[in-house]
């Protein structure tokens, strides 16, 4: 805390800029979640401030993110459906689940589990992030063309018979709760059913229609009907938003293009009185705690959602710590993972009490903050305060933002959140498993399983299944390698026997590193720290890879990142003893020969030493 005010000017500019960037996204994520734009704003305000204050990454900006909103959307839809389609009735239970997720994150931090997040393999993260993008795109098609199923009278009409059944079931449940025997008091049941009004049936039908068209499957199912009822004004607003977001970036990146699109398209729609559909009204004034969540709390009502809260907390942890790594790479600092989890948990817990949706560390906002001069926790706190001031001063104006504009913003978020690096690698990854005559890459299989299951079934279970498959495949590969190399024992980090004759005069210019064992998703973070071990005097690095029997996709990209960093610093890298499988992986994405030419790969250390003597000069 003593350094909190050491960079006031940079932190103020970084925090204000990040807060402005966060505004349209917070509104869009709030609308997408189903709780309204104010829920997104409240989440952004409280998570940004308190996660920065108590977290372990100095420059991180936190708030609602695409992955957290996608999962929250599923949680909200499930609880609302269990409460007769009423968001107001379901809200206490929803906020309790969000609160539990925050408290679990705090617990994970105190238990010191932050360091274990790195064991989630790359294909699982890749499939999940791409699925998030697909989910956002599919669910935003309907609002972007101005189609709302519950307002389509002909579509709603199809659900009236089912609505009558649901209402009658609710009557029978009420009678059972009152101790009324249906067979003995059938007249009472008839009396109550006669009191059902057309308005009640219509309301229930609209709820069922909205539920049927919700999610990715529902959106796809209702899309043919929606395309026959396009609201061309809403579509024009959405397309205009998308065009400005991508087009304005080509002019300048100093002003966030998302904010420009929000202001311009909203201004056109409001200024010309186009008769568009606005977002729901954003309440003004200071946010107040939703204390009814505690008065209506019961253990039985939230017990079914404990696993969901756990999953939400783990997702937030992964999302935040991945962003922390990005911040570390940009600022050359080192975050504290467990402290970051505690900060995120506190932020999410407080946000839940005030009715905000949960969030995590946001990569784009964090990058904006760093580039604008943010260096300490003060920048994240200022971003939260900035959003609060905007809400207090401009809530009436923000309430007039067209819903189609926010849908357009979310479509660009969905496109941007997909893992294109992983998708591009699909054709080039080695096909190492067989299904009868069909050969597939295990990495691609895991990614596709997570992608498909997340998109069309359940985000939570998809990640679990992906982890299980990745673990099983990894155990098989390591078992096979262990059987082949069973006489290999771990060695201490010391010079190997054939390095004894290395010239003393070149030891400052040349750094030798031994990589022992597989380079896989569980060891990449240690490998990524390799560049920090290299002395500043070294201009050549020799990697002894004869004991690195296996490399997975996570390890492959860790190696690529490390080589890029060394190349940027004009450090020459030599490989010694590179084995068949790692070489094949590196050739598939052109690490060899783009970063490591074939003449820099040696079968033994003696040959490498001769090259060093001929090509490296003693300059110290």
C-alpha cells in the first residue's frame, strides 16, 4: 500500500481510460445476463474497485467478462425458470449463488490453491473460450435483428396449452402444500382453476416462449422464424455498431472504438427519434445492498446450486489468473496468485450483495490500463469510481441506449474472444490417436469435445469432461514414455559430464540450460520463467533437450513464446539432443526453422561446442 500513490498521474489516466472502455461492455454484459444493464454496471464498479484494492496483480482491471457472463446467463436462466419465470422472485437465490462463488474464491486463495490453476491444459481453455464466443454470437442474433420471442403473438400462441398445464400444476402444488386432498376436495381445485385469467395464461405462455428460444439451441431453433420477422431498423443499428467498432480501429486506437460506436449509434437513434427499442431503465442514485437475499435465504433453496457456484468461482479464478500472466508479461512483474483470488472473491462477494453480476480480470481493459500509464492498484480503483460517477450522472442518458447497439457490441466481443491461435493449429497438430481407420490429434479432440459440449450442452460439465480426457491421454503418453525410458532418473541442476571442457572464457557469453522431463501443461509456467534465469551478459543459450521426451500443445506455445522473447533480445538459441516427438511438434508450427534453423540443432554437445568455439566471441 505504501506505493499506492507513487504513480498518481499514470494511474489516473489508466483508470479513467479503462473505466470508459468498460462502460459499454458492462451495460452489454448486464443485458445479456438477463438481470439488466444496471447489474453489469454494479458488477463492474464493485469488482473493479475491491479486486484492485485486495488483489495480487497491481495493474489488473476487473469486471464482468464474456466467460463469466456466459455462465451467469445459464445460472440465471435456470433459477428464473424454477421461479415461474419471475426474475424478481428468483433474484435472491441468484445473488446468493454469486455470493457463494465469491466466498469460495476467497477460500481458494486462503488455501493457497491459486498456483494449481496452471494445470488446466491449453486445449481445454481453447475449446472453452471458442465456445464462449460461439454462445455469445448465437444468443445475440435475435436481439440484433430485433426479434423477441415473447412479443411474437403467433409464436406465443403455441405455448398456451402448455401454459394452462403449468398453471394447473402450480395450483395442485399449492393445494398439496396446504394439505388439501385433491380427490376429496376436487371442487376446490375446479374453483381455483376457474379463476385463471387469460392474462395469466398469456404471461405464462410468454415465459415458456422465451425459455424455449433461450440459449444456443433455442436460438438456432427459432432462427428461421426470426428471419421472417426482421426489424430492419434494429438490424441497421447493430450492423452500424459493428462497422464502427472495426472501422474506427483503423483510424486510431487512442479512443476506444466500442465507446465511439455506442455514442454515435445511440446519438443517431435518439437524435432522429427512430422509434428504436431502448435497454431497460437504469436506476439512478447510489447502489443499495439487496438485503432481501439474506431474509429469503434457505439452505434447501441454494443447495442444488453449490456445484454451480464452485464452477463459477473456478472459472473466475482461471479467467483472472490468465489475465494476470498477460499483465506480468507486459510490466515485467510477478503477480501473487493466491492474493489475487482473495481480491477477486471479495470483489465478487460485494458485487453480489449490491445486485451485480460476477466478473474476473479483464484482459482488454487491463492492457488498456497498462498502455495508458497504470502501474499500481490505484488504477483499478479509479476505474471503479469512474464507472460509479458515470452511473450517477448519466443513468437517464444510458437508459436510452438502443438494445440493438449493445447486441452489436456483444457480437464483436464474441468474435474477439475466440481462440483463433488454437483453431489455426488444428490442421498442423500431429494425429496421435486412432479410432479404427480414422486418425486424430488428441489435442484437437479435447478442444472440439469441450467446444461442442460447451456450446450445445453445459459449459460446466464440458470443462470437467475435457479435463478428464486430457488427464487420461496425458497419463497414457507419459506411461508409454516411461516404459521406453525407465532407466532415466532425475538429476540435480548441475553441469553434465560432457560440459567439463567448456571454455572458461565463454561462460559469460553462453548460458546452458537442461530441460529434463516432458514439457506439458503442468510445467509450462516454470519453463516460461527460463528467460529470467539467463544472465544479461549471455548472448547465446544452449538448450539440452535430450531428456525432454514429450511436448504437448501448451508446452509448444510456451517454447514459442520463450523463443520470441529471446529473439527480441537478440539472443541466439541452440538445441542439443532434440528428440523425435518434440521436433515434430515444433516443425508443425514452424518454430523449426523460423526461430531455430536446422544448422542450430546438434545431435550431441561436442558438435555444439565446436560451433560455439567457431562462432561466439569473448567480449567480456
